[in-house]
């Protein structure tokens, strides 16, 4: 599914027969074909848009499930007390779904850090290293240059780095849980 989605985005970003370039030319915003993945800045933002597009459905489902799990009687009591929609959202919904917000922020950060397929399919880390991440660089070093030991060492460093990041994040999660009195 990830590869198919990325191939679809390759088609959208193509300068000569891609939909985005064609629409922008038709609207008069571009003079001619523009390949979004051929230039450093546009390639970076194009991969970010693709990554967000691929990750958004799962995060949305988690948030929807969390929001549906908030007891209705809390909203009813706040409504009877005269609370506005914004106040109910800020004082009831956000604290109730805070564990899901924090968990999804952690998972999204890890998934983004480990993003390989999207970048590799769209740009292979180019142009001129604009979309090269530590994961892409490790892959190129290990596979393309046949330096498997170096690649394994860098992969281990990624695991250690993500472990430290996750532990710090979990410590912050505990502080957030204490602040909102969430068990």
C-alpha cells in the first residue's frame, strides 16, 4: 500500500504529465512543466506532503476513537452549566484524549524519523541530498557501498537514539498525565 501510494504521488508530482503541474499551468501559475521532485526545496516539501498524506488516516482514526470514548454526561453537565463549545472542547475533550494525543505524537515522530519508503520511492534522498535522512544515508552506505558493518553500526545508533528519545518522551508523558490527573 505504501509503495502504491508513493507511485501515485510520483505521478502527481511529474512535471510533464502530472496533475499538479498541469493544473498550475492551466491556472496560469506556471509557464511550463515543473518537476516538483527535481529541485531541493520543492522535493523536500513534496515528500513532507506525501508523508503527512500517508500518515493522517491512522492518526485520525485514533483521535476519532478517543473522542467517541469521552463520556457524554460530561458534555451534558457542562452544557447545563452554560459552558461554550470552545470551553467544553478545551476543558473536557482535550484532557480526556490527552493520552492518545501524546501517544500519537510519539508514534508519528518515530515513524517520521524512520521514514524510508516514501523518500526512497520519490527521490532516493535527492536532489543533492535535500531529502536524505539518517535512514536513507545508512541504507546507501550499507547497500550501495557494501559497507555492511558500518551500516549495522549506524542502524544500532538509530535504535539507541530512538530509545533515548522515547524514554524522554515517556517521562514527559508522565508529567502531562500528572498535570491532567490521568491514570
